[in-house]
């Protein structure tokens, strides 16, 4: 087989990289708010409760964006949908940076969130449709990695602008630059997307067979490989998307939907985004009083998150999804319990406990990035039957953003109501429930074809066995 294929060339990688910029933007928007919050709070003199709204407005926007993505990307095509999302990224970032009140900022973040939701649905779809089969997996992993790189870059940028604000003795101002600067990569994505080809699968879907085939020619694939790709597209298209019909008529499809939604809730209830959005606050609680100390700590969180993603990429197809998930969730549960325990001790008397808490927090990040981070997205792309895949992914991705918004919008209230340490003990404790859920309901999907998973599911096998 291999001899049929040309080596992946720079055009293919340019396409992959440009589309994966959407992941970078998604990550930048997740990461940027953590560093800006303290400055926004000072500038607008708002309560923690309003801060929670500012954080979660983007996430509710993303829920909305995800829900309209299926229709947009079907009607306009993947490329135009990504261009629209890049435009919203540009306008939304600039609008955030010039907001004059907390309400305006909440509105601007909601608007920006629409771009995040649309991109989080359309970019992986485009990537999976345009990449030649043999590098499809690594293209999707590249997208995941870009999210973590985006978060890390946002933390670096926050540190730069945050610490200059402190040096200049300014209280507010620089949060505007932090939020506005994201318009630059958004412009790059827009320009890059302008020259990218439309997804060949979408072109076939709309009856433009010749144009679709020409895209592969422009990508300099060899004729034999083009024939294989085209045959696969035609075979896939014969299977009409009838998700709503399946939803109403097929209880096996509903089981897969419930599994996808549950997995995404679990990913978010792991508490990852509590750290992503509020890391500087957590460092403050652990005794890091200076803004620069908090910002540096946050940068280390971002680097750890990015690097540990490579562990998943390296092992997920060798060891399998479930062993990685068990290991990751045990690490996450124990380290969250440790963070909670240290924060419940007397930090003022022994400041070293703060360092212990932060070490445990970094272990938690490693546990997440090597397991739930990428693997839950992978499993959700594998469990839905082809005829209902679009709808299944719409449901599970929306569940990700809804639970993300709930977590992002309740953390500061939990700190106030439960206490700092107990909030982390809560997050540590619930990981045990998730491990039980994996044992009972989650299939191992390593090394099995999607067709086999589909026939197992539709024949009524228990969910945990559909990967066999
Ligand atoms: C999650 C995001 C999270 C990110 C952290 C992704 O898999 O869906 O919510 O912020 O990982 O790296």
C-alpha cells in the first residue's frame, strides 16, 4: 500500500497547519481570561460573581456556535464557515478589548464564543475530510496540540502584559491588550483560510465531483491515492445522514449519544478548566502573593499541559484508550485530593505547603493532558454510527461547552461557599465515580474499525463491549 502514496508534502502540511490555527485560537481564548481577570476586576470594580459571568459568557456563546455549526458548514461549506468564524474572532477580540463596562464585556465574550464554538466543530471536521487517510490521525492530534499551545501562548502573553502593567503601576489597562492581541492570529487564520481549498467531501456532497477531485490534485497526491480517497468519499456519501430519524427510532443510537454526552461532562467535571481559567487565583490561594509569581506559575501550568499531551499522542494507539484513562483519572483524583488537603492546612504557618499544593496541581494537569484531554475527543469521534455521526458530535461537543460553562461559572462561588480546600476535595472525590463509569460503560476502541464498532453498537451489545 505504502508505495502507492506520495510522501506527505508541504502543501498538505500547510493546509493542516492553517486549519489547526482554529485550535490555536480556541486555546488562546481559553487561556487569556485567567490573566486578565484580576485587572478587569480592579478596572470595573466588579464582584467575583460578575467575573464568573465574564468567564462563562464565552462558553455559552460556544454552545450556541456549536449548535449552529452543523447547518452553517453544510450550507456555506467548511471553508466559508471557517472564514466567518475567523471574522468573528477578529471582531470579537477587538470588541472585548474596547468594552467599557462589565456588561458590554459579557456581551462581547458571548459573541467571541460563537467563533470558538463554530471553530471547535468545523476545524476538526475540515481536517478529517481533507487529510489523506494515512495521516488523518496525526492531523487531528495536531489540532489538539494546537489548543494546548494556544493556552500556553496566552499565558506567556498575559505574563508579559500583566507584569508590565505592574511595573508601570497601572491597575487596569493592560487587560485590554491581552484580549485584543488575539485579533492578530485571527487575521493570520483568515488570510491563510482564503487560500485553502474547500473540503473535497463537501464538494462531493454538493455534486461538484470534478472540483472535489481537483482539490486532491492541487495537494499533489498521486493518481492512485486520489482514486482511493474518492472511492472512500463516495462510499461514505451513500450513507445518508439521518441522525434525527435515528435519534427517534433507534435506542442503540441513543445509548451512544448518552455515552458521548456523559464522557464530555466527565472531561469537564475533572475540573481542568477551573485550573485553566483561574490558575493565578489558585496560586494566590497557595500563598503566591505577587502578580508576577502568579503569572509565572500559570505559564508553568500551560507548558506542563502542552508537554504532557505528547504522552497521550505517543501511547494512545499502543496502550489503548482505557488504560490511559484509568491511570490519568487515578492521578487526577489523588492529586486534587492532595491539593485540597494542603490548602486546608495552615498555609500561613508553613508556606512550604503552598509549594506542595502547586506540585500536586501540576500532577493533576499531567494526568488530564495524558488522558481525558485528547482521549475523550477521540472516543467521541469513534462511537457514533456513520448515519448519525454529525448529530452525535453536535450533541457531545455542545455537552462539552455546556459543562465547561457550568464549571467556569461556579468555581469562585464554590470557593466562597465550601472553602478553598474543600472545593478541591470535591473535585478529587468525584473522579472515583468517573472511574466506575469507565469500568461499566466505556469501550476500548483501540485498533478496531469504525464499521465494527457501529455493527456492535447497533446489534445491542453492552456499550463497554462495542470495541471488541
Ligand atoms: C478541553 C478543554 C480544555 C483543554 C485543556 C480540551 O480537551 O476540551 O476544555 O481547556 O483540553 O488543554
